[in-house]
C-alpha cells in the first residue's frame, strides 16, 4: 500500500484592489485622516501662542478655505479686485466663532529665499494645508453680513525676524494700512450687493487673547 501523499497547503492569493477602492475602504475604518479643524491641538500656549492652519499663502490671488466636511483645502473664489493676500491667512484649530467658522488669523512672517539667481530671487511660500505656531499681537474687528468676523493679527512664533513682536502697535503704520486696505478691497463686492460689511480699527494684543479664549 502506497504511503499517503502530503497535501500541500494552499497559499491564499490576495487580490490587489484598485487605488480608488483601497481609499474608499480605508475611509470606512476608524484610521481615517485627521481633520485639521477638530483633531489638531490648539497648543498649550493658547490664547497667546497657538497653532494655525494655513489656508492661503502670501501673494495668492486665489481664496482657498477649509472644506468643513472633508477637512481638505478647497478653492472658494478668485479675488474680485487686483489685490493679493498680503500675508499668510488661515484659522485656529478647535475654535468656533459666531459665524460657525473657526477663528481667522493673518500671520505675518518673512518669506525664505529658496533660489538666488542674478537679478532674481525665487521666494518660498508657506504651503496651504500646513500648520505653524503663531503669536497673537492684535485684533481687527470686522462685520460680515451682520455677523462678527474678527481677524486675529499674528506673527510666526518661530520666525527670528518677527517672533519678538508682542503688540500690533509695534508694526510700521504702512504695514497696518496695507492689511486694512486689503480687507476693505475684499469686502467691496459685498457692499455692492447691499450686504452689511465693515472693517473697524485695530485693537491691541489683549483683545486678541480675549477673542481667542472666547472661541475655544
């Protein structure tokens, strides 16, 4: 009688799913990507020093904003007038304001020179979607369609050129005029649509701390 032959174990064959199916499958599990508004910590130094998620880079004519549902950065619109964002613009995570949005913040910082060529310098922007540590130095009160839409004015806490600033009055008057003029230009199209919008005078750092604390 012939000895019984050993049956070789069947090795399972794993079918590699298409990329789009793998992405959808991963989204059904708990290990989904973190949401920058809800999951990113505001930081232990808040309301003075806090994390800021950058939505719009300095020099951009395109207004990007957070898509609340997905956590991705989407294109909202192209600015109506011939202006660009004077500084990086974003929001403070884990905050909620009267307009049901996170607290807005304008972050003043230098742009690093990435490549130096004769008669030309290529500037390196802060990319939308990244986050940085910001330090509040002032507040610009705004009304947008009847609701408060205040803007925190801040400096990058890790930028050696600006990190020692503590209050908005330390900025050059021209810098403040530039920021104010930008927001006045941005809301001009809303005024033409008879919507209630207004930009008020800058307030000191203590007012910024209070506004952030109230939104936390």
